């Protein structure tokens, strides 16, 4: 469970630059190999496994495991379609296999992306309750494998999920003035890793430090 204020590096492209001065790396669970994870471990670092848990990606080797009827609208990224997260019968074994890959490569934790499909235009009548059920399933899958798991965005459900997730990953909470919603993680002694894309560091770093967040541009 990474502590509030732990430094982090987020790189979803490969090859991974392992020279960045950070305590925690968050890297792609498919493209990054076990050798990269091992190299970071030798440096005394922790490594998070990025997994897309909310969309089928036609460029992943396991894309064929997703039946067409669980694939809905696009999520804004080329080749990705949002999932019908109500279909735990279909998605649980797929996500379990992905988390198994994370464990086999030696990762310490998981960043499960797109866990707020109920507020997206998925093409399915998803509810907040559906999302809580799905996200709790993901947390259970990670913990069963000895992996920590981060709550990605999904700010409206932080209060319900903070006890079941081990850290948070967020995009642009300072830009959209939503960061207060992540405070329960810090109060629980759990890291909040944030990234801003449009704000300059001077516009958010002082507030991030004051909040106990780990933030980057």
C-alpha cells in the first residue's frame, strides 16, 4: 500500500525508462516484460501493472475472449469499446487472467483503468450499483493474487470504495477542481497519484503537496 506522498512515474509506452527518480512505477502490464519489473525491483522500487478493465482493446492478444455482445460504444481511444460490466460471468475470468499475468511478471499492484463506465456513453444501461459491484470484483481479484489495486478516477464512488482499494490514480482533478473527493485515501494512509495535462506545475504542485498527493504534469 503506497503511502501518501510517495513519488511515482507513469509511463504506458515501451521501452520503459527505468532511470526516473521515483519510488513507484506504473507501466503497461502487457507491453512491459518481467525483466523490466525485475530491474525496478533490484533498484528497490515498487511496480504497478496497468490493465484496461473497462474496455475491450482490439490490439491486445486476448481481444478474442470478449464476445461482441459485451462490447459497447467507443471510449475515445482508437480500437477500444466500453464493456457491459454487468456481465461478470464473462468478464471475471478475462480480468482474472490479466491479473494473473501481472502476478506472473512480478508486479506489486494493479492500475485498473476505466472503472467508471457507468458515467460514460457505453451503450448499456449501467448504474452506479453495477459499477460498485464490478469494481469490488476487481479489488477481490487483485487481493486474491497478492496484488494491491488502485481506484482510477471514479471520484463519485471514492467513499464507498476507499476501504477496498489500496491507492488512487487520477487524471486532472486539479484542473476540474475535484481533488477534495480524493482526500479519503490520504486520510486512510493511502497514496493518491495524480496527473495533469494542461495545467503548469506551479498551478497545482503547491496544492498537491499540501494535500499529500503525488502529482505530475
